[in-house]
C-alpha cells in the first residue's frame, strides 16, 4: 500500500503519534515506565533475598562456631567428650535463639551421638556417609 491510502491507515493506526511528537513521547514513556519499574523491582527483590540468605547463613555458622569453640575448650581442659560441662545447654540455647535450625547433633569420631537437640538420639550411631557430609560443615579440631 502506498500513497494516500497508506497515510490514512497509519494515521488511523497511530492517531496520537501523528498529532504531536511530544505527546507520542509521553505515551511511549507512560508505557515503558511501569515495565522498567517492574524489572527494577524484581532485581531489587532478588538482591534483598540473596542478602537475607547470606545473613541467615552467617548467623547459622556463627552459632555453630560458638558451640564448637565451647566444646573444643572443654576438650583442651581434659574433659572426656561425653562429660563436657554445659554442652547440652549450649546446644539448647542455639536452638532456642534460631528457629531456622531444626536440630543439632554432636557426635564423636566413631559416630556415636554425644549431645543432641533430640534427647532420644543421644547414644545412637550416625551412619558413616552422614558423618562425612555433616562434619564438613563445622569440623572440630582437638589439636592445641
């Protein structure tokens, strides 16, 4: 289509754009602004979620390192692992402070559970595969 008929079709198709370039710019801007705002909102929400997850992980690791340090100091003082003073209390405190933590188990090198948030599990044996995976989270060091 060319000539006057094509001009009439484009004028009907884009009547606002044909009237004024400033008005056309304002309409395009009005259409794009919500789209850009939506994209910015999604990116911002993802960044905030990542930051919250990082803070949660840091808090989790800090709490477990507190328990680890207290248990290691008892071992350095010569206490047997099963006789460490206040170990169960420390684990219970961590669980009370952080609702994200479902359970904490402390087990010896042979895989016997010494302390746990689930008292029925104390004395049970932890399977070797679970020991290797879990001990990588917060490894204990008994060297002085």
